[in-house]
C-alpha cells in the first residue's frame, strides 16, 4: 500500500474511534476502509478491524466509568449481561466469517450498514417525538434478562462476523427499545471490549 492509502486508513481509524465513543456507530468505518482500500481477505479484514476495537473499547469504558454512566446499577447490569453474552456470540461470528464465501462478505456488509442506518433514523425520529411530548416519561424501560441475552448474542455475532466492537449495532438497538443514549453508549463500550478480545483471539 502506498502512503495515501496509509494516511486514509489512519484518518478512517480516527473518525471511527470518535464515532464509537460519541455516537455508537463508527466502528464499521475501519471494516469498510480495509475492505475497500486493501486486498485483504474477509477474515483478514474482520480480524484486523476487530483488534483496533480493543483500544477504543477500553478507552470508551474508562470515559463512561469516569463520567458516572457505568456506575449506575441498571447500566452495570445491562453491560454485564451484554458482555457475558458476547463471549459466545463473538466466537460464533468469527466462525461464520471463516465459513462464509468471500464473495458474500461485501453484499452482507452493505445490507448490515443499511439496517443500522434505518435504526439510526428511527432513533432520531423517536428522539424528536419525545422532545415534543408535553410530559416525557421520566423512567426508561429496563430490558428483561432474556432480551439482553438475545441482544448480546446477536450484536456480538454480527460484530465478530464483520470485525466490529459492538456499539455500531448495540447503541441504535438499545435506544430503539427505549434505553437512553448515554446508558446505551456506556453499556456498549464495556461489551465491545469483550467482543474485541474474543474476536481477536478467534
């Protein structure tokens, strides 16, 4: 790879890291950059991308612990269930990546990005409706244990498949089911560390 490609990948990594910590979606940028700009195989793309999420996950987790978001008992419960579920899910995602025909990786990645974009649009519309409501609800729903386990497995499987840390999917999904943005970001950061570690080993 020439210098322009290296510089572009560095810029993509920087923007992706900021996006992960501030918004949730962002980690897929590294996967897209590696897929579009290099001749790496799908397994090498996912493996290279997921290693980068160890650092972003640890940094994001530290930031949300410091801010107090990851000290709230409900958020700790949510992040713990998501993280424990991620052990099996991330390993399954890596196995899927290995057996998936290489020609399907790009189209599946495109479909996945479109689904996440729709979730983000839904979140935005929901937030606007909530802001206009005369008496917004003070308490947010607490997802059941079953829902959190299912989400943890699903999010981590897709993350292992494409080489992402987790917030790309976790934040829009958690917000879509009623979890406020900051607790969703905090919980997904802790989960992303587990996904990245298990995925990197895989």
